[in-house]
């Protein structure tokens, strides 16, 4: 007879999703000082996205994934325009501040038990 996996209660799924979203916010916060963890965070988001479907954490995962991709976009644009009178440095600075905002806002909203959007 095949062994069955225990079924998580809705409350356990919700808590597990919140814990994962919190972990990714922490990873994103660390990534403000070194970029490597940022990739780890988005890998967690994509790997566990199915597990959080239908929970509060689903909106936070979407928020975190979009934060990652838009920050990558602005990083590339910033570095591509550095030679234009330092415009790239301005873009990189604004992008960094935007990521700080996204991490803090998302984390606070999650702590308040509300969806990211």
C-alpha cells in the first residue's frame, strides 16, 4: 500500500506560506547589500508558488517576484546608461530606494496579515 503524505490544514498552509514570504523578505533585505541572495529568494518564490496558491502569501509571492524582475530591469538600464553623464548612477540609486520601499512595505503588510495588493 503506498504511503500517503499528511494533508495540511488550511491554517497550516496559511502559516507555512507566511513563513516562506517572511523568509524571502529577509533574503531580499540582505540582498540590498549583496545581490546573490536576491536570486535565492526568487528561486524560493517560484519553487513554492504552487504551495501558497489560494493563501495570503500568494499576493506576497507575486509582489516579491515582481520586485526581483523590475529591479533586474532597472539594474541593467542603470548600468547601460552610466556613461551618459552619470544618469545610470541616478537610475541605480532610485532603483535601490524602490527595492527598499518594496521590501519594507511588503513585510509590514504581511506582518499586518494583509495581502500585498
